[in-house]
């Protein structure tokens, strides 16, 4: 019996251009100085290149029903693009896996809270 596992790709379809020397020599911005910034424009998925989940076992982010989500959520807590990941999952109605540190059930609850806040 085969179980369906969604595919999670952290690499955009088109390869990015090589950075120029000036881009390499510019000072890096401190990602901790502006945590939880606004989500990128729709269609911009460059945040995926900075996602910590790309450096870990993808199986942890798509556990079997009733399986533990602890390891995936632990990775998400230290990820600089957690907010972007969560917004992507909410915008695209992701039904499986851990996205932005939240399970599908937690994302559904967040969607309902947002909807209630808008209608209130």
C-alpha cells in the first residue's frame, strides 16, 4: 500500500543569477533586527532558499497521521523565514505537513481566527 506524500521543493524553478561582486561585498542585514516582517509578494518564493527545513530530513515535516511534529516544529523555531513560510501555506491552503511551525489543524484554527477578526 502506497501512501501519498506531498513534494516540498525549497529551490525555485528558475536558477538565480550569479551575484555580482558588489552584491557579495555589501554588508549583510541582521535578520534578527526585523523578525516577522511582512510576507513577500505573492509569487515571490525566494524565501525558500533560506529555510532551515531544506537542511533537514523532509520526512519530519510530513509525519504519518498521529506521528510526532515535535522535531519539525523545533527546526521552525530557529528559522528566519518562518513567517513567510506560514503565509505561503495559508495563502495556498496547504493541507499537509508542518509549515511555519504550525500543523494543518493549527493553520485551520489560525484561518478561522483571522476570518472572525475580519468579520467582527
